[in-house]
C-alpha cells in the first residue's frame, strides 16, 4: 500500500456498528487488498489508539444486468477493529453515537 489513507476508505455507520461502539469495536470499509497488519497500523496511526484485534469480512460483488449488458458491482471488505481496554476512544464515532 502507498498511504495509510488508501487502506481505510471510510467508517461504516449503521445500527450494528453503533451497537458495537460500547464494546470498543469500530467498523471501517477498507481496501480489498489490505491485510490485517496493514489495517491495524493504519488505524493506530490515524486515530492514535491501541488496537487489540482486527477481524475482516469480504463481500463479493453482485452480478447485475441491464438488457444484454452484464456487469458486477464492486467487491467490499469490512474491518471490525477492537481496541484495548486502556486505549482512548475514537472521537469521530463517539460524537455520532450520542
């Protein structure tokens, strides 16, 4: 990866992700080619927190067609980042959760 901001694309703000915030788990959409160590390093550097675990999930893009033309929606990779107990919170999510 070139830059840490290329690894973390955006935070995922949904009901499920809001329910995980009190347990120090945050959800991000990440680059499909990024691995767990790159995601951990990017989150620690961007937000200044200590990460204890990273869990990832990939979702294959759906096949779509319009008439005779076929295509595929883009693939999506999510990362569930768990912070340590003594780590500070991520302010961006804390302001959204209240």
